[in-house]
C-alpha cells in the first residue's frame, strides 16, 4: 500500500461520528489541496479535537504513472496518483494529483 504524506491541520466537527478533520498537502506544482473527511480515512495516529495539530497523516493512493516533470521547480521525479481507493476527493472534487516521489511512503 502506498500513502501520500499530508498534514491534518484542524478538527472540523464531531459529527458525523467519529469526527471530521481537515487535511492538506502541496502537489509537485506547489498548489495546496485540502480534504475534509472522517479521521479514520487518514493513516496515522488517532485524531481528536484536542490533538496537537498539525499532525502528519497519510492518504491511501494508487499510483497511475511515474515520470519526470519539467514543470516542477526542482527536477525530482514526479508521480501521478489517485486518492480514490477510500472514495476521497479534494474540496473541489479532484481525485488525481501529480506529486513528488518523496511525498509517498509505504507505511
């Protein structure tokens, strides 16, 4: 399993149970993306309203393509991913992103 490293930045609401958190990451093109979903969707420690935010979490993803993007500021390898495995999407409805390879982990 592959996870995109992200940060849970705040507790959003207690409802629906077990509670919602806001999670963000910045893609390979320096654009920030935001997810809001139930905290168990994100790998990492249990999150609560009184957790010390930000907290590093992971988003389960599928790798769609790998390669090197000339559009990135550095020439690091980039990976196109989908966050669809858990039905997750960004606040504006996106499920596919281009990220730096070093933003991914297997644990």
